[in-house]
C-alpha cells in the first residue's frame, strides 16, 4: 500500500484555479491553440499556466494566497498577461462552463502521456470533456480534518453550483440545464459527489484500492466535487462552473474559504456532526444544475424548500465572523447579489433570445469578463 502524506497547512491558505476556453476572435468558435499561447507565456510562467485535456482550454492558477485580496491581485496580473498574448494571436478568452456552439468532436486532445492514457481508459467519456470549471483550494491542518470537512461541506455544494451555473448549451443545443457541464462530468467513473470517508486512513485505502485494481491510473484521476488534496494540504472544491467574471470568481472563493474555516472551527470545538442524508444533497444538486440561481433548495436542517437567495442570506449571516477575520466581507456579501439576479446561464439564454446569434453570446461574455483594456 502506498502511503499518502498530507502536507498540512497552519493557516487557511487560498488557491484558485480557473479554466477558460480559447476562441478565435473572428469565428468565435473554440480554437485548438494552447501550444501557441503557452509558447508566448513560457518566460517564467512556471506552473501558473497549464494545459488541460483539450487544446482549446487554458488553466490559470494562483500562487498560495492568504486572502481573497491576494488572490485577486495574483489573478488580475496573470489574466492581463494572457489577454495581451491572446490579443496578439487573434484569440480571446471565453469564461463559461461550456461553449454555446462548438462541438466536442472537433476539439483536439492535448498530446501528452497522461491525457493520452486517460482517453485510452475512458474513451468517449473523456473526449466529451470540453468543459471549464472553477476550483478553490483552502488549506487545512491535517488529513483527518480534510476528510471530515469534505463530508460536512457536501450539503453546501449545491449552493456553490447554483451560484456559478454558466453552461446552458451543449453541442449547439439549448439543454434546459443551467449547468450542462456538471452532467457531462458525471459521466466519469470517479466524478460527482464523493463517497463517505470517515478519516484519512480510509481515504488512503480507497485511493490505493482503485489504483491497485486498475480502476484509475493515479490519484489525479479522482474528480469528486470536493476532495482532499494531499500535496497541497487543502480541501479542494471542484463543483462550480466557470463564472463569467472575476468578481464572481472571488465571491465564490470567499464563500468557500469561509465555509472551510467555519467547519474546521466546529470540528476543533467538538461540534456534533449533523447527518445530512446523501439523497438530499443529490436532490439539491439536481435542482441547482437545472435552475441555477432560480433554484429552490431543500434546507438540510429544516427540510423546508427555500429560494437560493434565502439559503445564501442565512449562510452569509452565519459566516460573517469568519469573513471579518479573513478580510473578505465585501466578497462574501457579493454572493447575495449573485443569488438574487439571473445566473450566467440565464444571461446567455437572454442574449440568444434577443439576437438569435450564438456567436453574440461569446462576443458579449468575452467583453464582460475582460480584466484589461480592450486590445
């Protein structure tokens, strides 16, 4: 059995990973151009710009940050640099969970051993992964703590998904889903909500079992909606679609960091673990992916059905002390605005209704997400 050492953090550090699509500025279709983009970013880029499974995707990663403000400064600088490069290459960045009209079968897999092995194992389920998400890492102090937080945060994951929904289209069709991305991901054998794990030892056993039986090649092929990350010493929340603006990314990151900190404190204080039935989480996840910010979710404590705005308002009130300590009160409060207004998915659908042109969705979304002056 392989031992997995959890690199613990003494502070609730924050790391943000955003996945964005590369599009051709003329056709506004996905562009398999990652190699050219990375060549222009190669000087000192390190690990902050990375390939994804498809050549039409780019991942941008912050360093280890202490606050949301640090993460914002980090991302703005990197995005400005990327936008300068894509402007030179006749490309743009599209922020959404899925593209409104480009087809997955037209996208090229990034040529490296890991991705080619992945496609060999998962076949069409891997080739369909032309989706983009937001991942948020928060540092915790032990593997056992990370596993316990993964379990306790499950009831909040549908709320995070509802706040971020931005993929109403798939294969150039209107799906009726606010997040088609989350349903595509659920086609993978190790995606979706994680199984119940009681401690770090059980998590390590589960990973070793899947590797040793050939179910996965490495621990990196576990794509649960939330998972412990032993290398970074974090809880990684992977549920969210890619929101359409940096402000919304930071708001969701603030909510995630506050949730992890609050749950960590509850564990330290010896709070009783309230048992949230897995079916309730599944039910709320479906409501979130179907309706986005229009979702009515079941309160896991009262079992009453509430609007997303009500759910988020209660969370913000509960997490306000954490936000004050972490210096992210403004970003946390923004989640109320997100919950009370049309989702990014609804905005895309509105543009299509208004213009009848799916290209106009990409054009307007690119303009809204841009962080530097227009090139």
